[in-house]
């Protein structure tokens, strides 16, 4: 598929896809006319990359672990160095802390929203009961 289709299917701007290619995160073949030609598997790969970037992992770490992610949830890395293990441990712990913070914030927003909606419902009920009934006219 061409870059435009990959962009549409993943919601990733073309410019960002070119950057992923420059960083060695994805690779495109070239058609006879020189256009980039991406394999179908890059749809999932780009979504994985975006998820890892959104989680805060830098592209240099993503590039190292991508070969392990070809099969979802089947990660195997026989050449893991102590530095790589320490980096991934740190990133995992950082993500866990971020998840806790996001969960607290989500819950606080939910409580606020529930209170606002309850208030608005009660206010609407009071306003409705204060209006004169058309039956009495």
C-alpha cells in the first residue's frame, strides 16, 4: 500500500511515517515509479510504534524492542544486555506511575462530572416543579 493509505488506516501523518522510516522503525519497498510501498503488516506496526511513543518510550528503545513484538504478547529477546534490561525496567516503572496518575485524574474527573450531572438534574427537577401546570389554566 502507498503511504497515503497507511496514513489513513493508522491515523498517522505521512510526514511522521517518513520519520519512522528514517529512524529504521518501518521500511518501505519502492514501486517501479519510486513511490513507497508498505506491506500490510505495517498497519499494526505503526499502531504499536504510536502506542509505545505515547507511553513515553524514545524511538531508540522502540527500535531495539520492535523485533520482539512481531507476534503480540510473544516477546523474546535473546541478546538483551544489562543496560537494555535496566532501561526497560525503568520505562515500565515510569509507565506504571503514569498509569496511576492518569487513573487518579480520570476518577476525579468522573466524580466531578457525576456531581455536576446530579446537580443539573436536581436543578431541572426543581425548575420543572415550579412551572405552572397547563392543566390548571
